[in-house]
């Protein structure tokens, strides 16, 4: 009796990249639901001579998304106030001061942690949206209960770059350009920052980013390489 309760571990979010003012946030109550989704893009070449559907060609994976609801409660704390926790969530949707100073604005990268729960063990993402509702207040107006619905979107993990052969062009991931694609949209999808479009242009030797050819492929450098390329271009 009560053994499971004694081992109760609180879920929370932790900053794993980016110098955010607040590095972690624990939830008052563990989530009762957690939704996650991911999709991939496939192209099907057309041919007049095909008697059946052509084989699909992989064109890239879309970022994984995570949605959950967070509860904050300071009812039993005499001086409790949940507004700081909610403000932290909103702060995490903004670029960090250090990234702004480097002229490469990026939000902090977060991970979801909950004891031995492995559902999102490898997930790293930025906070894409926050919707908060304050549900209880003290007599002086101090908010002591709140609910926040949040959405996180995956960012690439550079851990694969530790492979000593990952520097060769043959081992690079590629992206097949589709109608409507731009270097800015590809950079946002791959790195979470459209500002890195210049790195894609430099890495692929693209002189005119406005004349991309749908169906052609571009190579995708790691985020650290893309950042170095942009920094080098700024120094030139």
C-alpha cells in the first residue's frame, strides 16, 4: 500500500541547448494524456508506359510533434504564484539572448522528462505554441492554478555527426526539392531557423536561391556545420 505513491516522479521540461534564463520546469501534476505524431514525404514519378503505380521515392521526414497539457498548482503554498511558471513557457517560445547577440536567433531546445518513461527519450524540440488559462486566484488576484496546452516540434539531432565518416559528401542526407520549396523553408524545417538558408546555398554552391529546380536534390549539412558556414560568411 502506497509503494507506488512513494516513488512518484514529476514530469517536466528541461533545456538541453540554448542559454535560457530558466533551465527546467516541473509540473504540479503528471500529464494524463500525451499526443505525438510524425509523417514522411514521398514522391511518385509519373511515366506513360507504367502499367501500375510507380515506386515511391523518399523525399524527407517531417518533424515529430508533441502536444500535452500542463497543470500548475500553488493552492497549498501560502506565497505561491503560478504566473512565473507560465511566463517561463512563453519565454521559451522566444529566441535566447545569446542567439540574438550572435545574429542567429533560435529558441531554447527542450526535452521532456518523466522518470523512466521512454516515450520521448530521444525527442529534442522547440516550444512551438503555448496556450494558458488561469483557473484560480487568491483574494488579492494572485493566480494559484493554471492549465497550459503546449506543442513542441522536433529539431535535428547532431549525434550522428560523431561518425568519423560523416564528413564525406556521400554520407550526407539529401532533400528532394518540391514545388513551393525555398532554401528558407528547407532551413526552417531542418534547423528551426530560416536564417540558415545561406548555409544551404554555400554548402551546395547555389548562386541564385530564387531559381531552385523541383525534383533536384540538395545536401543537408548538420546544424553545427550550417552555423559555422554562416559565421564564416559573416566574417568574409
